[in-house]
């Protein structure tokens, strides 16, 4: 498969994240949901990742059809989200988010498996392909920042619908002949999962994403309350992912000098420092820029290393489920719990969410010390 086919899906998928992460909670605020309701709605968006990636990962591995799974779920997510235009109640919005995100969250784990299967002999190429996701995020954030400044936040659902349509189109250009081929290994997923090394890895991933819950849910609201403009907010989100993009492009060089375990630990240190900077210097634009540059580590390097760690820890037929569980336990359960807790903390004192985030990153760092190399890793 030509790399542009893989890259185009990443571009569209993460362009949608570029619409959701910085602006979705601002949209919910504009339609008069309170902090606890926003935290709950954000937790639904993340919480469906607990179930759907694993379910669709299992279906993908069982029928050896990850591309078909991606095509079906992308179409259903578009249909489900279209109902956002006919509801404005809390319950209706919750149902739309739950149904749309259930199908949308089931896609990326399978696509990671497809990508890694295609470049199995040279995993260093992953960063260059995945970098197009970062580019999609940046383009989306900056475009929406301009549109929102000019026309208001109410255009967000329409923008998201267009991107969902692009995701459907990009899924159609992935050739079925490039799907993951069956392997002869017959190890069961649970046998590979229930190793102490693997369990500590997933606990670490879970805790890191718990620490990101306040960031993904309330960072834009936090900046708005502090008086930052729409342009400043979009710039801060964009520069974070730009730093991530640069990291992805040079990740293959980093891996020549550092083990996956070392990369994970360093990423967690920067994550903790990032939340502390946001807590200590919220009104200092320059320092917040530095904190956002740390996104290259708190997300970028950690994710790149984690995806490859999972790939090397599970046998061929179980890689889809392995990537799905990584998404489910981290971005799903971790993100949902982080969003829920931050909603209640925010309602009492917004500053508490950053102390909570930094503390959780510290615990994740401690857990990471128990992660060893996968047996297949040299």
C-alpha cells in the first residue's frame, strides 16, 4: 500500500480530534451545560473507548477484516453524529455522543495494526506516517480558530460532520489486500496479557491518560476564563501538536539511542512537569507555550513507544486486540475517569485539576519502573 493511503486516514481522523479536543467543551459551554455536565459528557466520549476498540478489535481479529471494520464504523459514526443537529437537551446530546463515539473510537486501534503490519520490517517508518495525523490536527485547530473568531462556536458540529465524511472517504482507499494476514501462532490474548510486565505497562498507560483528563476536558475553558483570546487558544493547541509532529518525524533516530522503556519513563517525567507549569504559571503565556511543547513527550513519544511496545508484546493474531486494549484502557478508561474527576474538582477549585494531573503522572512514572522489555524485543 502506498503510504499516502495510510497517511490520509490519519490526517482525517486526527483532524476530527483537532475539532473535538480544543473546542467541543467550549461548544458545550455555549449551549449552557455546567462543569459537572461537561465532565460527564466528556467522560462518555472517552468512556466508549473502553468497550468499542476491544469489541471491534476482536471482530477484526476473528474475521481478519480490519479494513472492513474501519469502513463500517466510520460510516456509522457519521450517521450517528448527524443527530446532533436535532437535539439540544443533555440526554439527547449524551446519546449522540455515546453512539457516535462508540463507532468512531473503534477505528484507530485497527488502523494502527494495519499500519504496523504494513511496515513490520521497519517500524521506524511509523513516525513519518503517523505525523500526518498531527498535521491534520494542526490544520483543523487553526482553521477552526479562525472560523470561530469570525462566525462563532455554533459552526463546530457542521465542521465535525464534514471531517467525519472525509474519514469515510479515506477508509475507502485502503485496499483490502493490505489487511493483516493470518499468522500461525495460536497463543490466546489472555495468555499474553496476563504477564506482570504487560499488566504494569497497561497500568502506566491508564494513569498517564487519567492525568490528561483535565487537559482534554477543561484546558480551553481554563484559558478562556483567564482571558486568553481564541487565536491564543488555537495557537497553544496547534503548537503542542506541532511539537508532537516534529517528535514523530525524528522518533526513528531517538529509538537508536533509547530503549522503549526509557522513552516511556522520560515521557512521564515531562508529563508531570507539564501539568506543574500550567498549575504554577497559568497567566504567563510564554511558560504555557513551553508546557504545550512538552506535549511532544507527554503524548507523542509515549504513544509512539507504546504502540510499538504493544506490537512487540502480542503475537500476530492478537495484535488487533492488543492495540485495542491499549486504546481502551488508556484513552478510554483513563481519559473518562480523568474527565469525571476533573469535573468535580473544577466545580470546587479549577487549580486542583492540575495538582491531580501532576500527581497521577508521578504515580505512572513509579509504575513504569516495573516495565521490562517485551520478550520479542532485542
